[in-house]
């Protein structure tokens, strides 16, 4: 067990803001394996999607695969 002042443990770092490099490495691997693709949505596109989902009482997320957009 680690305390909140420790930044790393067996699977750390534990704060999401400190895991950027880990997330980028996994995203790159998924793209290379054609299991994911980069998103080219603008900030305005994402905001419009979020507002439509909130109005429809849907939890905001990107819903490409569900055919919602």
C-alpha cells in the first residue's frame, strides 16, 4: 500500500494526470494494430455532440459505433 504522497507503486503512477505517457503508448499501439483510429473532430463538433446527448438524457460520450450520430 502506498500513501497519497507516493507517486509510484507497483502499477503507478496513480494520478491520471501523471499517466499521459502510458495512455499515449497504448493509444499508439491500438492505432498501429488497427484496433482504434485517431479522432479528427473539432472542439465544436464534440461540444455539439455533448449538448445533443445531454438534451436526450444520454451520458455524454462519443457514440460513433452506436449509430447515434
